[in-house]
């Protein structure tokens, strides 16, 4: 991963990071796409220019392409690829959760799963494997990409503006906010799951 000093809006490395890391993260969850886009936001400095807009657009495009690549893999190879990429007990549980929830909530799940650790790959692969409507999937992933790229980048900018003198403090603040948002989304999901049987 390049250092923060390499990630200015004028650097070609920034554009590659913005596009490729969110794309690859869809099929190789070890790629830290949110971390990369937050770091781009922190390093982008003050002011709004073409470079800043390009970074947000490229991050969104990378996320969109990655989601649709994951969907295509699920559609083409079905259970074989989901079993390979979602290994172990944890992976199996994520896949089963994605299958159940896709039936009920579809597009909303595709958007929300981007904020749940490990949820993105499970949902996009499973959507392809179970034959979820491609048109609806493309629309949902386009919305998810726009929301996510702006969320991650501007959280980074917030951290950078708050701690202009220290990039590491800025990163710590931005990651703290992102972790809190992910935690709240996961908490909401668990509460909803617990309350669903009671309502039924």
C-alpha cells in the first residue's frame, strides 16, 4: 500500500488505488477498500478540484465493477465459487444469511451489506448464484457504489480537516467514525433479526 504522501489528488497512484482496491475487494476481501478510500480522503488536502471529484468517481466505479464481477462469478460458477470464497463455518453462515435476506429485502440488502464487514462478498456472490435479477442488481450496486464512495472519502476529508497537522490522527478519527457506523449497521441487523420471530 502506498504511503499517505503518495496519495495526493495529483498522483496517478491515487487514481489506481481508488479504482483497483474497491474492485479487487469484492472478490478478495483482504483488500482494504474502505481503508484505502478513507486514506485518499485524508491525503486529498483542502479545497475541491477535478482530482478530488475524479477520486470519488473512480472509487465508486471500482466498487460497482467489483460487485458486478462478484455477481458474474456467482452466476457462472454458482455454489463452487461461493464455497471457495466463503470458506469455513463463518463463510457458510454468511452465505445462508445472504440467501435468506436477499429473498426478503433484495436491493436494500445489497446497499446495506457494503457497510457490514464480510457482507459485500457474501451478498454479491450469492445474488449471482441464486439468479437474482441482473437489472435490479445493477441498479442496487450503482446506488451502493455512489453512497459508499462518498461516505468513505468524505469521512477521510473530515479527519484530514480536523487534524491538518497530523495525518495519523486524521486517519484514527476517520477509522473510528467508520467503525462506529459499521457497528451501528451490524447492531441494527442483529436487533432486527431478534425482533423478527417475536413479530411473527
